[in-house]
C-alpha cells in the first residue's frame, strides 16, 4: 500500500468503518504495516543523528588541528560520512595527497 493510502486508512474516522471481519483484518494489517514503517523510519533517523554527530565532531576536531595535511584528512572523513560513494570517487581522482590523520 502506498504511503498516501496508508495515511488515509489510518486517519479514516470510525464512523466510516464497516466493522466487518474483513474490515477488521485489513485495518489490523495496515496498523502492522504502519508500525513496521515507523520502526524503519526510527532506525533511519537514529543513523542520521549518529552520522550528523560524527560529522560535527570531525569538523570541530579539524578546526582545532593545525596543518593543511590534517585538514585534508578531516575533509575527506566528513565526505565519507556524508556520501561514501562520492568520497570513493574523489579518492580515485586525487590531485593532491589524502592528508595525514592527526
């Protein structure tokens, strides 16, 4: 079921429910689907928050570290967290060194 349809079913007022066994079974199925969807979104949100916190820590550390080679390493690490595929592509086409881990 599409997200729009699921949203509509979950928000349907009780006076529109038929109360038949099929209606009850279908409604229960939608509730389970919504619960699973909420769980998946919660996991995605938690991963994004964790990733965001790691990006912030890397940026804070990088701003407090002296030396351009270290800055290059920090920027590369941040890019890996934001988009690993782009980071890998960038690493394949380095025009400078990858930087030095502090």
